[in-house]
């Protein structure tokens, strides 16, 4: 049996983390609120696109987390999936 390619999961995880980091970046927000908003919009577009590209048989729990923007739970799910042998 061929190993499962974890690259899409890692990419999705990285996008989610990037969004969380952007939301938490108060320095950027205080320095330039408009630029901060544009950064969030850009990341959100990329993240939404990645979610739309998930295979039809993607785990329903992961879809649930992503649909409800439960990003910390999605990261935990992805970390577990990436770490699985």
C-alpha cells in the first residue's frame, strides 16, 4: 500500500495557522488597520479555496470544524492526522 500524501493536510494546517497568527497580530493592526484587514481577507480567500478543494470524502469532523471556523480544533485534528503512521 502506498503512503498517503500528507502535503494537502500540511498546507491546510499552515493556512489555518497563518490566519490565527494574523488575527492575533495586534501590532500590525495598531500600526495599519487597513493593511491588517487586507492581510486577513487574503488569507481567508486562500483558506476558503483550500476548504472548497477538499475531497468529497474528507472526514466529516474536519469539515465540521472548518465550516464553523473552529480552527484550533481543526489544527488538532490535522496534527493528529499528519502524525499518524
